């Protein structure tokens, strides 16, 4: 008999007027393969659309992608919008978050101050984000996954 934990839902999208679809396509496939239910909002997603989808799907996590370098302005007030909608979810942002920014620690600090739980650069492997999310949501691998990992 296999016991399944309740499936965890993540809402994924590209915020603001960014139209880069490749990153979230890769993330959607990776998170789906890792057993998450993924709601992919696509590109040019507004803060309100993230909040509405998170509420509608009772999401445990909101994953924001941004590749065109204007994420800071796109994310101003984002967590106020989530809070106002009653969203209680882990929030991640990743991508190419600042134009010509070499100091990623400063970028990370900026986005942590905006309310994000984790901040990833554009070189992050999806597996690292999945591992982080499992940790943050306290998801333990199933027996079958453990067997795969240890073999």
C-alpha cells in the first residue's frame, strides 16, 4: 500500500511585462515531474493574477520568474497584494532580476526585503528550487523516492 501526502500546488508565472516563456516552461516540467501540481499562469502576469490563482488553487507556493531585469519594480507591493487576498504561501523569485547587477547578494537582499522567502539567480538549477521548496513545505520524499535516491 502506498500512502500519498496531499499534493502540493504551486502557482508559477512571469511577472510584469516580461514575455520570457522558456524559464517557466522548464520550471513547470521540473516541478510537475517532482510531483507538484503546477498552475502555470504564463507570461506578463499581474500581481493580482498571481494572488487570484493562489487563492483559487489553495497554493502552497507562488513562484515568480523574471528575466528582463525589471523585477524590482514589478514586485513592489506584491506581498501586500498576496496578503490582502489572504494568500498564505511560500514565495520564490528567480531569474535575471536586475540589469547589470553583478552583486547577487545585494539583489537577494532587495527581494528578501520585498517579502520573498527565497531568491534565485538565473543560473539556478530547477532541482535546487525543488529541493528548497520541499524543505520549506516540510515535504519528505516517499519511500519509493528514497529507494530511487539511495540506489
